[in-house]
């Protein structure tokens, strides 16, 4: 007995039945859906080679995000709070390391003008190399009072320098450098090494957790490289003598 089935193409079927045609169009047409708040699961593959605290942080099973709408913000939980939430209740959590309120300044000791060893503070955020008036007078450095510079501190206060001395020798170990140094009245330091020192020596500063610091410098004239250990900033070596008015 011959089969009674008849083969009909998709085009012919859609042209014959309007109901089939409307359902087909509805199934194939994309619809725009307004997004709403949702929870996105963050899946991680925690390697057994990772430390325990990294695996615990990675196993945080879900993170809540706000909807992706204009002006919306995503809030990510604090990693340490996630760690404390997932740690076993009988386990002692690892100590959270934070920064101290302040650290002592670091200095290097250099021979100035072949006369005296002077402590110089490292301050690579300063635009100049500066010297206190007391050091300048104690070493007998000659400067012209007609050349002055307006100095602005971080708090916006503006003071005028006394002058500038040119090509002053500053020796650290076997490396000899020549600086242009601004003379400052009533400075809170003997010498301040700013950005000119950093650029001239191509210095590389390395800090350690125990507050130690080393500076690697290159002599611009000989190419000699030296690693210099710094010292903590101490009291001023050159202090001004009291004037006669102080005794009145």
C-alpha cells in the first residue's frame, strides 16, 4: 500500500496556513525585555597550589550587583570581610596588615665642597635641591643675594629663598656629583635632595618592611654604579647661633 504522506516545503506551509505563519514569526522574532535586579554567580576554579586564604576568597559563591542601568553602581564586598565570613569559626584569622600613621624620613651622608659631611634628606617629591642658611654659612659658600626664588610649600605658603649656589661638589662614597643648590632661611633640614638628584643619578629607591631603605645611583660622568644604604633622619647638625635679641 502506498504512503499517503505528502512532502510540503516550509515556504508552501507558511503560504497555506496563516496560523502557522503567525506562530512562526512570533517564535523567530526577538523581544526586548527590561532588565531588572539580578544575582550573578561568580565561578572560580581554585587551584590546590594557591594559598589557603586565596582559595577561601575565590570560593565566595555569589556577589550581588545592581542592575545595569544608567547611573547604577555595582557594590563589591570587602575581601577581608568575605574572608572572615568564610573562615571556620574555630580558626584564628590571619592578621590584616595596614600602614602606620607615619615613618621617619631617610637620609644619606655626603661630603659637601670637600669640607664637611652633611646629612641630606631624600625627598623626591621636591622640585629643587635645597640647603639651610646655617649650613651655607658654616661651610663658607659664596652666593649672590640678587638671585632669589619663590618657594611654595604643599600647604600653599610662599617663602623666598636667599639665593642659589652653583656647581657645589657632593660626594657619596666614591661618586662625585655637582649640584645647583637653593639656600633657604630657617630650614627644617641641613640639605634636601629633590628631583634634580633623582634625575641626575637615575636613582632607584627600594624600601623594605623593616623601614630600611637603599638607593642605587649612577655617576653621570663615569657610569659607576653604587648602592647606598640610607639612615634615619637625625637632629640638625648645623644650628644657628642665638642673636642678641634673644637675650632681651
